[in-house]
């Protein structure tokens, strides 16, 4: 166990997740009373049902944990508005994943069907209907994510500040998603471009927004700290994206794709120029490079071919290079968090200091 991530810390984190999941379920239970549902529509209740089922499948709830731990940088007291901020950020996550799965034509997410593929199964003879309903489901989650902040049991000034962070983050995330599609138009995207895509598409809403909203709810003005918070968020976000890209190419999903709800090699088959794919393209020449290029963007790429690509990647040292880069970003993020000690509670700073390296040490 990492020295900065103790058993007590893990227990506290598990408590954040458990309390949030209970609150999330209660939110969906009372959703019908929060906005008018057209009667006698069947599609609207079904949309809400799919959003609930998808949202409650969970994931790591990293954003929720970061939000609550950010408030602990300032205080251990109960904080008004924090629960609604957590609901908001997770509903925004639902919105993003629903739309991301449409863009990627992804059948699976979190060990079950994506919302898009759930609709495709329900409307097998009408692709436009399934697509339209999936788009609208993502839109509904986005609008609900702002509504929950407006209805928060918190002072109006705090609600407005949280909403400001939320809407700015949502716009930046969409811009990042657009740039993500642009990334795949490059034969070999510049690494700094990949960093920028990750920053906007992932790090700002997954790390920076929860940190900022947690501090706001706890009564701290985050504006003087934005640069240091952003440095940390960017480093963590890049490291986590590299880790995800590494696992997609090298495992551990290969023997049990359902374990993470994601197929190994999905990025290569879809032609995505991820960190792992970029490193592979940059490290290979001749026949090996030709084999990679032939597999890249081929949805029919066989498991045997994928195994050969992995062998090429390992022989070229791509796995070692990526692991070193993931560790380097984690160490830099930990050092950034350590520099927060003059500003916030030492115990809470330790959590953010230990988190990046703890994630690295859990890699297979």
C-alpha cells in the first residue's frame, strides 16, 4: 500500500462512493417530480430508465471522491451543496459517455450495453430512431446536470459559482471531444496535441472541476489556486489516459473483456491515434510498421493479428516506454500536490499526493 494512501483513506473513499451511490439512486427515484414528463409518452420514461441503469453501473466514481476530498482540504465539517455538486458532475459524466459511445460506435460500457446499443436493440429496423434517442438521452443528462445545481440546498451565491464552473467545464469538454476527432485525422499526431486533447476532453472535468467545486463548497476561493490545481489535473489526466491506452493495447482485458467492459485492441481497430498507438507508430519501421498500418482502423482485425501487433510493440519497447511515461507523470503530479502543504490541511494534501502513484502501482 502506498504510504500516502492508508487503510483509513481507502475506507473513507469507499464511504464516499457508497453514500453517493445511495444518493444517486434516490435522485433517480424522485426525478419524475423534478421535471414534467409528457403523458402518455413511453419513450421519455424509458430514456430516464436507461440513464438510471447506465449511471448506476458506476465506474470508479473518481470525480465524486476528488470532490469530497477537495472539500477536506479546507474542512472536515459537512458542506452544503457538495452532494448536489457530486450529482451534477456524475450526470455530466453520463452525458459525455452516452455521446462518446455514439461517436465511437461502442457496444459496451461498464460491463453492459452502451445506451446507443440498447436503443439499437430496441429499434433494430430503425437506425435513425435509435441514434436520435441516444443523442437525446445524452442531452437530457447534460441539462439535468445543471438543474441539480440550481436546486441545491445551498446559498444562491454558491449555487451560481458551482454552476459557473460546471458550464465552463462542459463547454471545454465538448471542445476537447471535437479536438479528439481531429486527433485521428493526423497520421502521427504531435504528443503535445495529445496532451491538449486529454486536458480538455478529460482532465478538466474529471479532475479540475471536482477540485474546484469541492473547494468552492467548502468556502475557499479557488481562483488564486487555479494554476496549481490545473497543473495537477493535467498531469493526473494525462497519466490516467496513458494508462487506459496502455491497457487497451496490452491488457489485462484480453482474457476477460467483460472485466472492464471494454475490448482489448478497440483503439487500434477503430484507428484512434491514442498515446499507445502513437508510440507504436513512432517506434516501428519496415514490415513491422506495415503490419501496424494494416491493422490500424480495421474493425475486422483478428485476435491473432492483434496478438502479433502486441509482440511488435513489446519488441520495440513500447510497453516499457509507456510505463515510464505514466510513472513520470504520476511522480510529477505527486510533487505538485506536495507543494499544496502551505495552503491546505496536511492530511487532505496527502491524499492527493498519494493518489497518482497508487494508481501506477495498481497497474498489472
